[in-house]
C-alpha cells in the first residue's frame, strides 16, 4: 500500500517545491505547452529525468508521458476528440476555438459566472454544440441567493493556479467546450488525464470555488477528507484574507493513503481513514467537511456524510449520473435530497471540467429544527 510522504515532493524529482513552482508560474517562467509538447512541459516543470518512464495510473488505465504525448500528436484522429454526438450517435463537428475560449473564460478569477453563462447562451448559434452546453450548464446552475455577495479579494487578478491554466490549454488542444446532456454517456477520456491526476489532482479548482469555500467556512476549519495529493488543500491555504481581521483558511488534509500520487503538494496530510478521523474529532462538529472527487464504491461518500456531525458539507464532483464520483447511478444532490432530508442544497456552480467530464461544486447545509444554521446566502 502506498504511504503519504511527510513533505511535498514529486517522485523522481530533486527540484520540485510547491512554493517555487507557483512563484515561477506567477512570473511566467512556466507556461502551458502552447507548442503542444505536453511531455516536455511535465518533464521541465516538475524536474523529471529526460527519459522518464513512470506509469501514470488512473482507474484501470496506465500511460507513460511518451504515450500521452503520442495521443496529443494524433489530435482528433480515431475519434479521440469525439466528445459530442447527436441522438443517433453520429459525431458532431467540433466547436470552434472561440467557443472553447468562451467556456474556459467562465472560470477565470475576474469573471462573473452568471453573466458569462448568459453570454455563452446568447451568443451561441441555434442547434450548435455551444448552445447545448450553455443550456446544460444553466439548467444545473444554482448559485447562492441574490442577496448574497461573494467576497472577492482585491488580488483576484494575481491569483495563480497552474492547474487552471493547463486545463484551459487542454480544452483548446482537445476541442472541448464544456459538458452537455450527452456527456453522461462518455465513459473514457484522453490519455493526458492520468498525468494531470497524478500531478495536480482529480479535479481543477476555480477561483470562485475556492472563494466560496472560504466564505462558507466563516472562520471554521475545513477538513479535506480524502485529500489525495493535497492540491485543493494547498490552494485553499494560499487564498488571501479579504479583511484585515480575517485569517487564512485553516485546512486539515486527511487521506487513507490507498491511492498513489506522483506529486504531493502538502507535507502534513493525516494518513487515516475518514471515518476514523471524524470519530476521533467529535465528528468534525465545528468544521466544514470538504469532499473533493469522492470515490465511488465501498459506500465511501455515504459513510463520510453519516459520520460527520457538523453543519456544512462541500463537495467537488460530478453533476451528472455518469458514476465518476460519489454514487454510481445518481448525483450527490439527488442522494442528499432523498437520504438526508434535514439538509438543503444551497449552492451548485460549475467547475472546470476536463474533456468528457461534467463537474460542479455543491454546498449543503444542515437545516433541521434541532440545529439550525445560517445559510451561505444569508
């Protein structure tokens, strides 16, 4: 069984440092592989050996950097970019680069999500892939109530997130302009995904998602349960406080260590099962429970929610019934509505979704009479 390193590191690299990586990125010393040499980008930025042959495992697939690069160079050959199909299963023409950019721009720090989604729809040609994407995202968009104002740091424009920049590049490279209703039927993705999983995590956080978690926490500790390689924990800890009296978000990373990650972003992950950690800490009563890409199987998600004694649950995962996260045949929102009637979904916003995926951030709050709490929208 893999063990979690007690310091940030990338396997086979002697130079990797999370803080140095982000510093270099903020100075444009590192940029996405606009020359489409994905292999060179990973080797250079993480300080890996030139002839690297590490096997990146994700679910049942394993690829090397050379294999991933080969698929990148094949482009759309062999339906490798066939993300969109009509009702008869015929592959539709890929969306143009402008539509891809319109989708990725939704998640930029300076963007108002509601306005961006409206523009995505209003500027779409009738019957186009973009129109279907906009319809789908708007149908699932459930922000906080209008009275709520998401506190945004003045440093939003300087927000550094290498994963987001690399994700935006991948969307252009793979001709991916976002999920639509048919995305739930897609069961495979691209060969570069296992590499991204290992170095950055299973899902890319947006600035809005991180700010939402900071706002929801209201000074409480966030418990990143099943934290994986710790990228979300690291990003949350980097978020700048909005007011002078406000402190940085305190995050506790907890992971069983069952999965292997080539890059680990934090060195203080508590190696322990989620139920055990909650049992030893009062069920996390005073903390916010964060589930990032919770695994399917073993009743992981239902067990974590059942063991949690607090009042706020945040989940980053699938917003369709593809079975990639949480539950095999339904979304976490559907499961919560049926199994946890004392809880209310107060927010659901889209997250940057890799090609073939459909992901969102969910916030649930406990609202039963025995323990009423203030809504995120209050």
